[in-house]
C-alpha cells in the first residue's frame, strides 16, 4: 500500500490492527508513525493506552504481551515500535498475526531495511499487515520531490533553489523537509523560494556550490570553476569533496545519456534526464561541448580523483582543495 493511501485511511478513522513500515527511505514510515502517535488517541487517553518501544531496547515478546492487553476505558490502545530493524527473528510477530487484538493498533517502524522477502515470515507479514515498503529516491528524482513538497504547502520554488538544496542535502528527504519547513517560516505564503532565500536562511552559498560548479564546467567558464574550487578548498567542512563528486558524476552521466536520446526536444530531454524543464539548457548546450568520447575520459578522471579523495593513489598529504583543482583542470583541458 502507498503512504498516501495509508494516511488517507487514518485520517478517515479507518484503523487496522498492525502496520508494518519498512524500506530504505524512512521519511514516509516516520510520517505515518508520527501521525498515529500524535493523532489517533485523545490526549486524555494516551497516558494509559499509548506505549512507545524501541526495538534495540525491547524484545518482541514484551511487545506482543503488551499488544494482547485490553485498552483502559477506551476503544483502542496504540503501541508503536521504533527502530524495529534491530529484531532479527519475527516468528513471534507472525504468530500474533494469526489472531491480532482488534482493539490494539500496533505500529512497527522497521527503518532503513526490510525483512528478507524469501522467508515465510516476510510473506505472512506482507499479507496480514498494512505493509509499506519505501525505496530511496535517486538523486535525479529529488528536485521533482522538492517541487511537489513545496507545492503541497501552497508555495513555489525556483529550479535553481531546488537544485541547490538537492546538491547540498543529497537524497535524505527528512533533512530536505526540515530545511524547507524553516524556509516556510520566513518566506511569505505564495512567494517563490529563490537561491537568495536558500543562501540567507540555510547557509548554502548561491555562488559557491556544486550546482554552480557544474554550470561552470558545462559552459567552459574556467575562471568561475576555479573560483568555486578555491572556495571549496578553503571551506572543506561546508563543501566536502565526496558529495561534490557525486553531483559531478550525476551531471556528466546526464550529458552522456543526452547523446543517445532519439528525441532531443526540451520536453523529452527533461523527462528522460529527470530534470526541471526550466533548466534543460544546462544539459543540452554542455552536451555539445562534451562528446561521448570526451565523457568517457571524464568518467575516468572522476574515478581517479574519487579514489584519491579516499587516500588511494596519493601520498596522503594533498588536501581536497588541491585535488579538486587538479580534477577540474583535467576535465576542462
């Protein structure tokens, strides 16, 4: 079941005995778990009828015993297990699923993982619970998620600001949502979130970031690229090399894909590369600069400096700033 369906049912007061929330991306599991924790029971009932366990501190036997109790002067009791991925053996849960307490709402938040789908236990859990399995978004999917999240809050964001957030925060949806929520507090409803707002309120430089570095590389602007890598070298904690390498690799992969697209219209390119239509030219024009053969060479350069950034193939005394300068020089010459 999708997270939207689960939340819609909960908001309509349609409850099920057991919810099993798992997968690589914890954002949606936490969203559902938090909604149940804060909204299902009135405040007056929570002290007697709501219990939160942590899987690393509690065994499954204790949770099942608690789940078999009746609520006190209420229709339901809520039991939430956080970090349940610490449990390796789920046979007791499967036994409970044969006859779960209808007055208990048991929520198992199995973060960053999922039960082995080949086991009988996993198959029974999928069959007999409200089962949510989430997958981590790929980097190219995150800007679209940011746009949708902002839109759902009645606001808008420029493609450049969206890309800045994605490049800086990666694919961690919880972190991105937290930073966006900070912006909603200072940006008036209906006003677009711009790179200026991101720089001012989140601390991401609108001039010196991985998105601007790819723009400089794509346009062949050597002076701009050098300014950015110099800034990165002087601020290694704010601009670590590994995330920057990830952004660069993703960028050049998109340029490589572009060369094999049968339809090179803006709409088709935006869809195929997973980018906002407003920034398609950030890929189509650089693709003319970097042909397929040159891109193969660049992938080799990126691999070389990724290894060097991890201490392989270098003396160890070279800082990330120098490595970035060398790498950018090789890419642009």
